[in-house]
C-alpha cells in the first residue's frame, strides 16, 4: 500500500473510533402509569395490540434500545428519532395533553398509519415485528377514529 493510502485509512479508523465518544442520551424517563395512554379507558379500550408492537419504541418512555443504538453515527439518528417521536406523541405522558391535542394526535395517527408514514419505514426494515399488514393499518386507523370521536364527546360533557 502507498503510504498516502495508509495514512488515509488510519485517519478513517481514528475518526470511526473518535465519534464513539459523542454519546447521545438514551434515556427512558420514569413513567407514571396513571398518565399513560393505556390508563385512558375512553381512548385505549378497543385499541389494537399492534400499536404497542409498532409504535412504543419511539413514542413512549418504554424504548428498547437495540445494540446498534450504541454505535455512532447510528446512535445519533436513533436517539434523534426517539426524542422527536416523544415530542410529537408520547404515550407515557398522554394525560398531560388537552382534549384538543389528543384529538389532533388521534387524527394524525389514522392518517399516518394508513399512508405508510408511520411507523417510520427505516424502523420497519430493522424491526420485522413492527411490519403492519394492510388490514392491521386499517384497524389502527379505525380505532383512532373511534377514540377521537369519544375524546370529542368527553370534552363537551
Ligand atoms: C423509529 C421511530 C418511530 C416509530 C417506530 C414510530 N414513529 Fe411516529 N414519529 C416519529 C418521529 C421522528 C416523528 C416526528 C417527525 C415526523 O413527523 O416525521 C413522529 C411523529 C408521529 C406523529 C405526530 C405527527 C404530528 O404531526 O405531530 C404521530 C401521530 C405518530 N408519529 C404516530 C406513530 C404511530 C401510530 C406509530 C406506530 C404505528 C409510530 N408513530 C411509530 C418516529 C417514530
């Protein structure tokens, strides 16, 4: 090997090792069971189980951090998705949302699951268990519509 090539390889290896020291926070904040979406009977009563399989990792405090979430730069991407996911829709802090926000999120769930935006496609390629059939997508959408109607009624009582 030319010495230039050797140097280049050495630098690349050093970089690959070096970035491992930039470790994103992979937290699972403590959860109050009473505040979760699972405790909201009006919403969760007839929810399909598939939601837990396909959404929990990015939309709750119950994230299972896979081995590749320990390796930079993938770790940065995974931590970012989880952070963003929780910001938009957090099943662990559901009770902190006002009725109007619950209603909006449920509307989005129906749409995003039906049009294959959620779960994020990249996640499905790495998590076979999160793959949803067309029928499972329909079931989640139908549930989101029913739950949304119940939230609307509740907020008017
Ligand atoms: C790999 C992580 C990941 C998984 C798994 C995932 N999401 Fe998301 N979700 C995100 C991220 C990141 C965002 C915010 C950015 C965006 O909209 O793309 C988001 C946004 C959302 C939003 C909010 C959209 C808005 O306009 O505020 C909803 C609702 C949602 N996801 C529902 C779901 C549902 C339902 C599932 C399971 C079927 C799911 N997500 C699975 C990462 C994920």
